[in-house]
C-alpha cells in the first residue's frame, strides 16, 4: 500500500508538469504580459518597456522562460503581485485558509447530506422520501449557483425570518457577506457567516452525491452478500452501513473526485457573491486588473489541489475495496 | 371465423420485415413510446419547445425594443404590469419580457452551437482513440485526462479575460465565447465515444464489415457511429443544459456576453444592485435559466431511458 501511494504520487508529477506548461502557455498570450500595468502609464516610454522586458528576461525564447519560471516556482519565488503590493505567495497564504474552510466544510456537508439522502431513498424506493430526494437532485443540478445565492441572500439576509408565537419573538437573519463581523468575531460569528455560502456551494454536490449513492446503493441491496448478512441476523443499521454502504461507495468516490474541479469553480462564484475573502474572489480581482503573477499563482495552487484530491480518491479505493491489488 | 385467429396471431408476433430499414423504424417507434411514457421528460420537452418558440419569434411577440432605454424610468424599475410592461422594466427602463426573449435567443443558440462543436471534436478524438487503440489511444486519452483535471471555470475565465484584455471587452462576443467553451469541453464526449467504440469494434458485425473489405472510414461512419449514437445524443442534451449554466456564470461574472446585449446571466448580474426593491429583475431571468435547465435535464433523463435497450 505504501509503495503504491509513493508510486502514484510520483505519477502525478508529469501531470503537474504538463498542466504547468499549459498554464504558462495560456498566460503567455495575455496582452502585455507581466508588464501590462506599465503599458498604461504615460511616463513610461516604449524604450523603457524594451529595457524592462530585457531586464526581466521576457525577450528570451519560450522554453527558456518556462524553465526559469518553473525553477522560481519550485524554490518558492512566485513573483510580485501588482494589485496587492506583496509577494504572490503571501497573498495566496492569506487567502488559502478562508477558501479551504469554505470548500472543505461544503464538501463535508455535501457528503453527510448527500449520502444520507441517497441511502434513505435507496432503502425505501418509490416512497414519498424517495420522490423528494430524486426531485431535489434534479432541482439542485439545474439551479445556477449565483441565482440560488441571490435567493438565499434575499430571504435570509435582507428579510430574515421573523415570527411571533406564544409571546416569543423569533428574529433570525444571517449576515449576507464577509468572513466575520466588522468587530471581529468568535467561532460562532464565523459559523454564522459560513452558513449561506456553504449551503450555496454544496447544493450541486448534494444533488449529485444523493443521485449516485441512490443508484449504487440500490444495486448493492440486491446482491447475495446482503441477503447473507440479513440471514445471519445482523442488525439493520449494520447491514446497511457496514455491508451495503462500504460497497456502494466505490462509484461515489469517483464522482466525488470528478466534482472537485466544479467545487473549485463554484467557490469562485460563491466567494464573489458573498464577498468572502478567499482565493476565488482574489482571482476575479486579479482577472479584472490583469494581475499576471497573481493569476499564475492561483491557477498553480488550483492544479495542485485538484491533482492532490484525485490522488486521495485513488488511495481511498484501496481502503474500500481490498480486491484492488497494488503491485 | 377464419379471420379472428389471424388477427390474434398478428397482435402477438411482430409482422415480418419487408425491408431491412424497418427494424430501425420499429426500434425508433419503441423509443418514442418509452419517451412519451416518461411524463416529466415529455413536460420538459414541451417547456423547452415553448422557450425555443419564444426565442425564435421574439421580434414578433414583443413590441418593445430589448435595448431601448426609457429615460423617464432610469433608476426606478417599473413593477410588472405597469405601463404595458408585462414583467416590468430593469434599472434603465428596458422592458424585461423583451430582454428575456432576446436573451433566450443568445443563451439557447450559444449553448446549441457550443454543443455541436464539442460533439464534433469529441467524436473525432474518441473515434480515433477507440477504433485504432494502441499508442495513439494512450496519447489521446492522457491528453483528455489533463484537460479533465484542470478546473474548467477558472480556465474559461482566464481565456475570456485574455480576449477581453487584448482589445476591448466588446470583443467578448458570441463567436469568441462559443469557440472558447466549445474547444475546452470536448473531453467527456471523447471518453464516451472511445468507450463505445472499444467494445463495438470487437463485435461480429464489425468483423464482418472488415471481412467484406470495408475501409476504416466506412466502418466507422456506417457501422460504429450509428451504434453509439444513443449515448452521444443523451450527453449532448445534458450538455446543452450545462453550457446554458456555464454561459450564465461567465456573463454573471462579467466575462461573458457584454451589455447592452441581453443574456439571462448578464441580466441577473445587472439586477443584483436593485434586488432589495425590484425583485422581478433578478427573479425572472433566474427562473428562465432554472426552468430551461430543469426541462432539458428531465428530457435528457427520459431520452436515456428511451434509447437504452436494457431499460424496459
């Protein structure tokens, strides 16, 4: 298992190299390139630009520039962000925790809700609960992230839930934007700020996971070993979770890995709408202001995250299915 | 008396085939019956048809110019039903219904064009990989793996950002967006076609076609493609829904269809500032995207059931 993990990690390296080459090649086409901010400055002449290009080594051929770039990236020199006035690594490290907090909590939420929905629907097929789950899955897949976000903001932040019953007044509103309140905030304040972004971001995944869990669980429920487990007199929960779910999870793991790029994309939209200070929002800012080095940094972090996640999914197969041999 | 048993027998057994094409016709008939039995799919198809009709006949259905700014009402969106605006106006006094219908033209035609491009590229790549196999297959599939592991939305945003930066944002027109999305979204189609071809090329009918001297292009076009068309149709249908969402996200973030041209996503983005007092500007475009995508998804699901011979 360990040797497999190491070999699989080594296999990810060529993939990373190819992706980095694509990122570099695409951003190479960016008009003005890293010098774009200077081009709009009337005090900088064409001769200055030429000199800057030479000093930065931008007039060298593509392969040499790529090799130099990779060299800098590996040694932790990711360049200087024009819009943030700080090293790119600094900007990334500042924003990474917020984005991880958002995406990881969304993923966990989606897994818990999606898997439970899928299991319940599979155990009681064609029941009202099953119809609810199937309909919900279709609605969730068809709902544009930003529209759902606007609806939620309108309902829970602009209006809120105000009810009065038995002499008690319920005033429930959620903050519409940001990471914490302006006065700073404790754990509870941060959670309140996370509720809406997490619901919005996880909607598509909840829908996808519940649909696939239902299908794969239904297949497993009709197998012989499930009947054996029931015949042995095991408890219902044990049969479903230990014997059923563990086997039904295989295709779901593939789907989880496949939806990761979508989660990252959804995070861009979610962070933008909820003014959430994560990497996705930084990316949109960088894109609007043509901050070349920041864009590069963001895409590289993203590629690393996605490759790492695919790796984790591959390793999970080994735990789920001992039949898979690694030699 | 002599007639009755014959009728009964005919009802039990299908009539003999007169022409070779008749079997296909009967299969199509069966698929159509299965599809129409799927009530949600049929509803989806009807809703989609209405949307397409509204888009096609937008100039006839609406007497408002979708881009005409009514200077009397700039800054004060009119509520639905006032001054002949059935769904109200937006923040600069443009008729919402007219913009929704003209937006449907953009959103729907863009999605269909993208899917045509994506299917063409994906089918060619998948067909070559699946039919020839070997090292070519290995190379092509590793290339699709690379494409699949790069998150699509950021990549699209960077590319549209580059187009926007190289000239003006107006360069982000219909054509450039179609090309950018189309060229990047073929890998899943390629995988699908490759998988179908891999199993089909080992079948007897393919061997027979080769034995009677059929050339490679002939075998691929006449024998393999028609047999793998069902999953391609389903994928194409569902991808139209995906591209509608993708375009609306791009437009929403400001890197899609540029104003004053209307697309559902850009209308929603525009409505964000006025949502607290003009809910209709956000709700109606959002509902249009949601309902259309939902209709297509249900339709795709029905098509999958109807075209899959294993589903009874």
